[in-house]
């Protein structure tokens, strides 16, 4: 292991070990702080509970007071009754020294028997006879003996201070009750908070219902006309976490919330809140976590090579990451389950879908737009299947659906058409509505197969039949799988194109007069994964049939022009010729595509020759003329391939913009008198139309001499050179150019 890697490993281990230690230390300190806060909160709450409990003992104490028990039930207040009541209230003041601001005694009719304010008895004429209207009166009489009613804090009319009103019913005999009502200054409770204060910590009492601060350690109370301040960021929901004395985080502070017990008649719902002013640990927890993360990252970077194999497993996961649908593996598993269920009578179908001309979208609009199309198709597919169905993307522009719980009377064709109608609605790409075609193949279990592989093969064959016949939807029929091998080959061809597995070989074309190589024809070759070569006569027509000819041609042109660029850098002024399918001759987007390929490589149009067939030339003359004219405007030369093998008339040839013709090899090698006459006529016709003439299929020297005597301009054939791979053609071009230069005395 390199020293740098070893150092990184050691540093990663140290950081990875140090981080948890720091976090654990910080958490321990935080837990200790929380425990201390909870302990302080419980003590404070107990102190307030004791104050409330002392009020609850009034019934027992007052029930034994002789002055209170000697008060008779009278219809009107007398001085004697008033005197005894005042004596009872003075006894009450003795229970709460310097705490009671105002106290009163009220009979069960709501008349005041006495009132003492700051130790001074009120005159009889100032006593109220209508105390029953006060909210505490009826609530107090409704309590059982031994219970106390505590009112919420308010400003006393008698003392002008913030107080808590306390009332309790007392039985005085004869079935009568009196209400003992007194006010305790709120500042008395604040003394409890002040006494519990400690450096670095603070406490307050908060009304849990309103979030208002009732008491603070500094004893501050609002003025009589004011109101209590709100506790910052108070949430009533935080009280739920305080029922067991737990701590919460509010506004970045750790708070211990301890509720004060209240009796059934207590209108107050107080919570003791205490907190620390400073951070309790040495470092924040996040820093320890960050250090651990840094160590982990270093270690992960070191083992990334070892874990590359796991990326393969991740890619083989059950989800297609582009569309969010299931992938092929997940589909196969779902199909296995569905086939198993079909043995119990369930009807199951497999649907295979393939987008039509999707490669054209990728090639003309870019892969980003292509991805948008794939995602939108996936969204629609998911929206139009049930939750018990499985929709999947198999790869590229191919999708599949496993349909379950199909009713016996459901027609598969109708299912396919409904699904296709949902998918082919226009898709907006860059603000423009575009149509995307879909071909669908269906197979049902057990009618079309009882094994997953059989169903997929049947659906695949049906889908390709729908694509070839432009039917849109096709249900499997007996005999459809006769073309299964062709369908499989088409699927392999698609994968080969996408994986850039199509290779090129090059065959030179020589000028008859100088012997110099002036053109090299690029020929596509395909080797299957099992090593079996597929001839162009098989895979090119197949590509045209299944809609792959455009991506195949683009791939061929791209690779051919890459080679031309290398030749030009070596000083070789040689053009490359590529076959252009009849389908693409009528595609108006081809000139733009060719221009882009040339521009990307800094090449001019004279580096490329496109060979078209007579079928393409006469199939759609008007469209072909426009496309070929646009190509020639780029300086790209157009050759008519296999000239003499079709039915193109001289008028048609005159109307189509051409630069040259390539005479068919069968005509070149026809040595009969009629064949020789026909060859001579073809060469002369080319000259009359002012086209250069290329003769292919030169097998021997005598054939070359014959073509030279007949006036052919360029020749090609095995006698001159066989098709060869890119490395050989470059060496051949260099050696041939050097030999011709030496023979002609040209110095480069």
C-alpha cells in the first residue's frame, strides 16, 4: 500500500474512532445536564405543589376555629357576626403571614360576612351582598369538602397587586357552608423561584395553556394594566413530552418542563421551565459527527476499488432508475409469480411494447429529450395499469407489462388498443407537441404458453409482427413464432447498435488513369455475441424492416468520418463512401444530420460520398430530389449504386441530382456479347449525363483492362484490394500514396 494511502487509512481510523468518543462525551454531558435540570424542575414544582396543598388544608384548620364555628346562620348581618368573622380572618392571616393581601368570608347566599385587607377590617356598610356573581363563588360551593378553587392570576381591586385567588367551602353546622376566600400575592410564589436560583441557570413558571410567563426568578411582574410576556417559541405540544419530566429543545435551548400538580378546582395549569445559559459540552455534537463522517469517507475512498463489484449488483437492482418502473429482473420475477397463479385458474397476459422511431428523437433532439419521452411513457404506462399488475422497462425504448386477474371475456386486442391509445397521445418536447408511435404484442397464459420464457417469446414475436405490419397491436397467433428468430436477431441488432458493436471494413476505389486511391467505401460488419458473423445482406434489410436503419446509418457515417479525419491528419486526401438507405433518401432531416456530423469533425462535404440505390431514386422523386439537393449543397457527392440492375430511366436519372454512378458487379462480370454491349451502353450513358463512372467487381487484370478501354473513371474489386479493417486501410493508403508519388515524381 502506498504511503499516502496508508496515511489516509490511519487518519481515517483515528477520525472514525475520535468522532464517536466526542459525540458520546457530549451526549453524556448533555444527559447529565438534562438530569440536573429535571431534578431542579421537580424540586420547584414540589414547592409550588406544597403552596397549593397548604391551601387545601384550610378546611381542616378552619373547621376547628371557634370563631368560625360560632357564626350562626342569620337572615341579615349583625355586628356580632361581623366581629366573629373578622376574628376568623385574622386567624387565616396567621396561617399565611405577610402573604395574604385580602381575605373574605361569604355565606352560602353570596353575602359577605367580613373582609380584611392588609390586616384592616372593612366596615359593615362596605360589605357586598352579591358575591354570588363572582366566578369563584359557585365553583367553590360545588367542590367537595377538602377541595380548593384556585383562580388564574389577576390584579386585586383591594391591593392593586397581582394575586392568586383561593377559595374553599367550610361546613359550619346546621347544613350550612361559608366560603373562605383570600388572595395570595403572586410575588410570594416568585420567592420560591428566587431561592432555587443557581449560577448559569434560570427558571420560570409558564401557563401551559397560553404560553405566558407567570413567574420569573427576578420577581418581575407586569404592571396592573399590562399582561404577562409570552415565552419565546412556546408550543403547547411540548407539554406532552414533559409529563414524565423529560427535556425538549426550544429555540436552540434544552428546557426541562415539569408540570405543577393541580386540584380539580385549580384554574391554573403551570409548568416549571428551567434551562442553562451556556453550552454544557466541549464541542457541539455535529462536530463529532462531522469528524466521524470525514473518517468514514476516507476509508470508503480507500476501498472503492474493492467495492466496484457491488456497483454491478446495484445496477442489477429491481428498479429502472430512469423511469422508476420495474426492470427486467423484477418483471421476470413477477411473471414467475403470475404463471404460478395461473395454475389455480387465474388468467394472465404479457404485453411487450416498443416505441416507433424513438432513435430519431434521440438523434435529432438529443438524449435529454429522449429521456423525457421514456419517462412520460413510463408515467402513462403506470397510470393505466392496476396495482396488482407489473409495468417494467426492459431497456432502451422497450417496455413490458404483466397483466393479472384478467376476466375470461376480456378481449386482449381491446386491452392492447386501450393501452396504446393512452401512450400515443402527443408528448410536449421543448414546447412542441410530438407524436411517438407504439407497437404492442400480447400473449396470454395458458393459451399461448405455460412458461415465462414461452410467453415472453410469443409476446415478442407478436410485437415485431405489429411493428412490421404497422398494425399497432398484435395478439399472438399460431405460427407467429416462426419469425421469432428474426425478432431475436432484431433485438440483438438494436443492442449491438446501442453498444457501438457494429464495426467497419474499408475497400479502396482507384482512379483508372492515375492508379491513385481516390475513394474508400465503408462497409458495416456485425459479429454476434456468440462470435457468429451476420452478413450485411441479412442485417441491413432487417434494420430497414424493424426501423433500425437510421441509427445503423448514423453509426456507420460517424465511424467512417472519424477515419477520414485521421487520414486527413496524415496528409491523405481521400473521401469515404457510405450507403444511404432508400428510407433515408426520403427523410428530410438527413441533410441536417450529415451537416452536424461533418461540423463536429471539422470536415467539409467533399470528404463524404453517399451511395443510393435505383429504388431510392425512383421511389419518391420529388422528396428524393429535395433531400439530395440539400446534401449536394453541403458538397457531399451522390452516387447511384448498382447502376444497371434496376429500371431507372434516363429521364429519371436526369431529374435526380447525381455526381456519379456505380455499375453493378453482375453487369461488369457479364462477358457475353450482350452483357458487354450493355456495359458499354451504361458507361456511355453516364458520360452523356456528365457523371463519373465507377465499376465494381473487378476480379482480374483483364477485367481492369476492359474497363479502362471502355472509359470507366474509377474501379473497385478484389483484384485491387479486399475490404480491410481501419488499421490496415490507413497503412494501405499511406503505402499506396507513397508508391504513386514515387512513380509519378510527386513530392509531398
